[in-house]
């Protein structure tokens, strides 16, 4: 048992492709070491409130210990790779289970956990059984007919600029939070903002200045003070400072993995860039070159980001219409003050009516790319410790290369979407292999796709 604080949390979330992150919680139960229980209300509402209410109650501390003991017996206190519980189910939520003990924390992330595959796996069945037990143990404490409402101290807010519509009423925004700063996700902790959000219904629009915003919001559980997926605390000395990624359109036939970054600059001056040389035979995992710059040069790059107005929330951009199938450029700048994400499509193809924000973003990307390329020119190849991997069953065709037995420690059946793995045998095989190699695993032939994953990457 942990001495205090959060002990167990189960929450379901849907992936929001427009925002490039997971959205608000669906089901949500948090259990604390002192027996306090907080969970999202399960009552149906004729009109959905903007901030869905949470309930709170208590269970005996012994029940908390028994839940953690059950998790231990099921092998759930061990680290687990993200998994796709059922690749045949599209659009299902992802279940996150977080378990805290006195000495460690273990997390589980499974897509479509509530829809058992055929055949089921021992791991998925154990995790599903634990969630069922958690719901049963906390059901009385979170009974809507008797439980008290949990008053929110922090609310996560996302505000998206929209065109005013005569068919939808618009309320003047009187909260303390600047909606222009909540384009990605911002946390409000002032009573005025929270009270305003709780009096409105989902889908309501607000006006602030000359802009109109569609706003979504959800309550954070006690102790949660950042948006889901955001880093907490100051970055480590070797943490990333700048990452630039250009993502073309995804192929429509699996397997595929999202593009890796073109540039990664770390706070300690380490620099990695996508290798721009030519190979006679394309490698399975495209390599990166490594170099270094002085700490002062990292500071200069972050100062340039500040001068460009990038040390703040990104501005929402409409899809580019002047370039067909435009690639999406994502820039992530991380400082002690936070992690700031900026996205723009067709960044390398200026539009006649583009905003000043996009122009500033392009200039910064050019500077970061130039600094990184100069630092890695002629440098050594980076030796990855992890890869992003996706595998799809493949029907062998005449004339294709012969499939070989899969030597990796990760079952290819567990990588139908995309997983990040540091399994040494998997990394060694894929990094040293040429593109187009097929594998057999468990009596099935697979086609695979892979790329380098970087320190700190836990998802694709």
C-alpha cells in the first residue's frame, strides 16, 4: 500500500485525431490510500453538462489493500507494453489502469479492453477481471442516489476558435482563463472559471474579444493538476528541448507507423537527425545521425522559440486547401515552464493568406533544422534502444521474398496497431534488417513496419 495519495485509477479515453491526443475521460474511478473513492457519475442526463459531475465516497482501507493484492496475484504490478485488446474493433476507447504500491507504480494501456478477442489472452482477461472487481468494490460508495458530489478544484479546458452561427447562442466569457491560451489544453483552478463552465451545457459557445470559441471541459480528480499526457515537473537534464516531425498522409493498408521526427534536440546538447543519405537497399528501420551542440546553442534555440511566440499554446489552424494531401508538421518545444505543441499543414508551401503564426513557425523550423543538420553532418549513426513496431498478417504472394522465423521477443500478434518496445532481440533484428522482409510467428506470416523510438517515447 502507498502511505498516501492515489492508489488505483481506471479511466477510459477516446483518441482525438484532430487534437492529436486522448480526449476527456469516459468511465473514471480513482481510489486513494485512505479509502477515498472518486468517480464519474453514471447517471444519464437529458442534457449533458459541459463539466460532467463526479461523485465521492469511501471504502474500507482493507478493501484498498485487497484490490492491490488482487492486482499482484494477477501479475498486474509488473510493467506492461501498450496493447490492442481487439484489432477487429474500430473506434473503441482505450482503458488506462494505474496501480501504486509503496515502492513503485505500474500502468496498463489497452485498446478495446471491454471487447474480448477470440481467443482471449491471459493478460487481457486478468486486467478485465481486475476492472470488474474495482467497479464492484466501489459501486456502493459511488451510488448516485446516496454519494456526495466531488467539488472540482481543477478543470481541464480546450477552446477551439469557430465561426459564429445564428443557430447557436453565444455567451460572453467571464472566466479568468484566457481561451486563446487553451487551444490545446489548459487547466483552470479559479472558482470563477470553474463555476461558469459548470453552469453550461456541452456544445455551448463563448465569445472573448473578437473571437468565438467552442469549449470542452472535464473535471480533474484530486491530485491531478495537469492535462492528461502532459509532463509534470521540470524536464530532466537530458530531456528533449525541441522536436520537429513532418507526417505525410498515412498509407491506407497496414502495417504502418507514424513518421519519426526529422530533428530532436536534447537539453544536454545531444542532437539527432533523420539520415538523408541513399541506400542501395532500403533498411527496415531508417537510421538517424547523432551529433552535439553547446548548451548555449540549445539556449539560443529556445530563445528563438520564445522570440517566435512558440513558448505558449499553439494556434488552431484550418486544414490547408492550397496543397493536396499536405503533410502535417508538428513542433514540440519543452522548457521548465511546460511543453508547447504547434501544428501546421503544408508548412513548406507558403499560402498567400497564411497567418503570421505559421510564418514564424516556418522560420523556427528552418533554424532548428539548420542547427541540427550542421551538428550531425558526418556524425556517427545513432544506436536505438527502442523501436516503434506495427505488424499485419500477410497472405504470401508469388515472387515475394521468403518469410523467416520471427526472432524477436515481442509477439507480432501483439502489434496490430503500433507499439513501442525496447526488447533487445526485436530492436537488433529490425535495425539490422532490410525493408520488405516477411516473418512467420505463431504459424502466421506477417508484414512489419518499424522506425526508431527515442528516450521517453512510450507511444507511437
